[in-house]
C-alpha cells in the first residue's frame, strides 16, 4: 500500500490517547470546514466497534464498514454524503469484534480503503481512544498524524504515550499537535511548549503546533443537537479556530 | 493421514500396538486435542520387513474399515511419507523467512526453537556418530503443540520448530511440554536419541527486531549451545532487551510532563 502518486489524497489520522478530549468533534468540524473550502473530504470513523461520528452528525446509518468485511460489500456503497463534498464512512456500534480485527481483516480493510480514497482530496480518520491495535494501524496507514490533547495531566500523558508508541514501534517522526478546550491562548502555548520540551528531550521529536481550540459553550450545545458547531455557530470562538486549522491543513 | 475424528474406538490402534510390541520397532500414537487419535507411527530399522504377516493383516483391516482416513505408508523415510510433518532444512529455512515476513503484517511475535540431543545411545545397530532419525519426533511434537507449528531439520541432530504467534511465556510452556512428551513417549530405543538428554534453545522474535532468517537461526543456535552447557533438560532463550523497544512512559518522562502542574497548577 503506497501513497506516492501526486494525485493521491492526503490521509490524516486524528488521535488523542485519552478519550473525551474532542477528537470526534474536531474531526467532524474540520471535515466540514474543508468541504466548505471546496475540498472533497472523506471522514472514516476509525472507532470501528463504537461508532461516534454518525451520532455527532445526527445520522441514522444502516450500512457500516462492517459490511465491507463481513459481506465483502463494495465500500463505495457504504459512503454517506453529509454535506456536498463531505462523505462519511461509518463504523458499527456495539460490535466488539470490529475493535479487534485479525491481521488478515486489517489487510483486507486497508485494501478496500485504498480502493475508495482516490477520488478525495483529504481522508481523515477519527480513531478510537487508547493505543489499541486499530489506533496504531490507522496511524501507521496515514501520512500525517494529528494528536489532540487538552490541558490536563492525564490527557497530556496519554498523548505522550501514544506518540512514543507510534515513534518507537512504527517509526513515526512527525506529529501535529492540537490543544483543545483551552481557556486562553497563553494556556495553549504553555501546554504545547511543555509537550514539545518533553518530546524533544526524550524522543527527539519536534512537533508542529497545528492550533488550539478554546472552550466554547457552542460546542456542547452543538453536540447535544447532533450538528457540527461550525454550522450552528460559524462565528463562534471554536469555529474560528477550526477554520484556521483547516487552512493550515490545506497547505500541509 | 487425515485429521478426522475416528468413530471407531481406540481398539484399532491398540491392536496394532499390541501386535507390534514384541517387534523391534518403536511406536508413537499421534493425537490431536481436537480430533483425537489421528494416526500411529511405526518406525524402526527395516520396520516394514520386520512386520510379520499377522500385523500386516491388521493394518489392511484397518485400511479397509477406515477407507482413506488411515493411510499406511511403508518405508524407512518418514519425512518422505509425511512431508508436511517434517520439513527438510532448505524448506524449513524458507518457511522461517516466510513467517518473519508475516509478522511484519501481523505484528505478533514468533518463536524459533531448536532441540538438540546431547548423548546418543550407541548400539550395535547404531554405532556412535551415526545420523539420528529425527523425523518420528516430528509427529510427537505435532501432537504436543498446536497445528500451526512447523517442524523441520535444523541441521545435524537438531530439530527446529517455528511457533507462530508465540511470545516468551507461551514458548517456555511449549518447550516444557515437548520435553515432558519426550520423556513419557520415547523410552530409549536402539539407535534413537535419549529423550532425557534433550536441550532446547529458543529465540522470541518481534516485528521490531527486524531479524533475517539467518540471524534468527544463529541466535537460536547460540541459545542451544548455552543449553547444552547447562545440561540435560535445559532450556535457554533470547528475547530483546526491554530498553531496545520499550514504549512504557518512564517516571522521568512523567515528571517532566507533570512539571507545570506543580503546587500552583498549570
């Protein structure tokens, strides 16, 4: 599996280590922002056994990525158009086997994904929390690795652990950090600086600061309404930050 | 020889065992924990010629009753009769290279085990320095371990085994099970290795070790040599040092991450 063609899409994995730091919310909204900029975006729900992306989008999906595996169904037929330019490949919910794929199933799935990504400009993978097998192989498959963290010690430790595993075992060297749920730019800069120092000192990794997203009450409201906060409140603090991040992603 | 569960009771094999017990042959009953008794290996110098007409008759009866579920293969070379049970050295090396390639995708460890026999009992039939017939031991190993293991010739008087998806803990368990199986099922016989003299050297290989087949074999041979020096029944192993590929976040790293969260918070 290679992505050496100039016309192949940019495949970006979005992980965090810790759950609940805002991976899925960010994935959904940055995909929306990229589509609004005229890009063709595929968002893959990488939490294969506990789907969340369709929940955040208020979608009732009937067919999921599981059918590509179990029934050899054409993955193209599983795609759901969220808004023009933004397609979702949904995962299944309440299926533990999907969270523990065998190597053969992983190989089959990546072949199936390789077959559908070509028509997109950007492919985003919203992984599960943790450092399980699916998180690692999605990150291994991607070209760019975004790690989301928040300014609390558990989120930072788990983000560091995830980066360490990806670097030590999978040779990944470049990471883009996003600091979510910050109270101020100063806090965001401090968190990023601290993580950078630790990564540089122990792993010789120099991450990129992709951006930060402030605390915003619109985010919680949007989640409860099952809509991207970009669509509910495009002028909000969080929305403006996501738009800036999307512009940086386009230039990656 | 197929691995279907026989509906006929054990007496089929028991009768052969009873009739063969007075003959200058060795027997190994092959069992599979899922399929039950799957075969019987009768081996010995000139085993085919040594079998009297009555025993041949019993074997013919078994074949008639079980159809293609019991294949009798006469001949001194078990590895020719059951090639998949015991791979020759060249094919084993290729199989090992294939397994190392597979773990790059599966990311699960595999273990290479070499079994050597320190003291070969010299008999009039088998003077010192003669070649040990290791092929019959392959059947015993297959009966002891899982179906996925590959058994082959490791060169000289050495058995080699590939244990896919096997880490150190499981590998050690397998090594002990093999030695126990040898002790129980292989009483010293003319021209065959003394089972209690077996020693085992093994290497656990992970995806991040990037070993070639040759490197893995050399490391396993070094462990076998080490086991040989320790004495009969010894098991020696090599597994990567923890600091080579260790991902655990250390106390020092954590302390640095937590530094801004001192008494005054971030």
